[in-house]
C-alpha cells in the first residue's frame, strides 16, 4: 500500500492511500516527479540533485529548495516508520506531494547473474523532463513485457538504445563505456555512475545501436531503486560471456562505497 502526503509548510497532511505508485501518481495533479530510496531507514543520496530536477523538469522552472524537500521527506518517513522506504515526490507548484511505500531491494541473485532486457520502439517526448505524463505509458509497457524480462529498453528510429522505461542504460563496446546523452533523462544515479567511471574506463556519450549488440561485452542499467543492475542479454542476444562484466562489478563496488560515504541523514520525528 502507498500512502501519499501533501506538504504544508513544516508539516504534512494525509492525501490518501493507493494500491501502488502508479495509482498514487494518477490521483495527483500533473507535475514533475522523482524517486528516492532510503538507506538505513532515513539516509538518502544526492537530495539536492533531486530537488533541482523537480524544478528543472517544469517549463517555468519554479524554485524548490532542498530544505523544503528534506522536511517533507523526513515528515513522511516519521509518519510511516518503514524499515526502508521508496518515495515518489511529485511537484505540481505550489503543491508538493510525497508518496511512500516499504522498499525491498531486488534479489541478490539478479546482481550476481544479471537480467535480460528487450527493446521497445518508443522514447520520451521531452527527454530532459521527468514528467508525470510518462508514468502511465511506462506502466502499460511494463505490463506487456515478457515474463522474466528485467527491463524494457527504449530505442530511437535510428536504432540507438536510449534508456530503460525507468532507468538509464550503459554498455561496454570495444573497450569504451557508452551511453546516450542528449536524448535521455539525466538520471541522478546516472550522474553518480559517470563520476565513478571517470578513471576506470574510457567514456563515450554516444548510444550503442541495436545492430551492435553482438559486439557488446557487458551492459547494465542504473536507477535509484536498482542502483547498478547488470544486463546479460538483450532481445535474445547474449552479451559477452553471459555474466556481469568486470567493469560493471567494479562500478557496483564503487557505488556501494559512495553510498556509505555520502548518503545523508534526514531527521525524523
């Protein structure tokens, strides 16, 4: 069950309950949104970046400072008390909403073994904005994915693999780490990954094309909930040796260390 709260100054008020995050979002006004997960019940990563993206995803770029967001998140966490939480923040100026549910990471075996993905002929209308209008389209696409598929990857008309339905996509091709830049949502976890990869592997901000999958040695997707999730097959094509690659595994290790260093505590009631 997802509980939603409306921010009211330094307080929050109940704004309803829904069976899942998609239903909760449909009940709210149109706006920008971002997803945040907790570490150790009340620590979060890169809060200021989430606040900035909530503002920049709207045409008027209204100000939302991180202190306002921090208070709303802390109040929602205090009202629910889950061991770990997944939160979706919706900004529909002047209203700010926090939807919250218990969070459990994906099974460890998916990180040890990797997941399979399929490609989809679709992309965001406005890649630079995390707009709630996209939630319904993504939800419908997830419902249509074959059983056992870990993510749907959106592909442009030129065959470029852009991003996942709720993730960013990276692949190692000919020794370079490749990812689309201009035509994808600039994910918060993606930005962390680009920092971590800087001294590890040559980076090219250019998409891998579907026709090049046979040459890809390893791949992964990134998101707040998944962190870094290895991808071992796409559209039936086995990537590399069919196991998470060395670059992927090192980035996973670096990401875990960064969380321990940087995740900041939110005061709860």
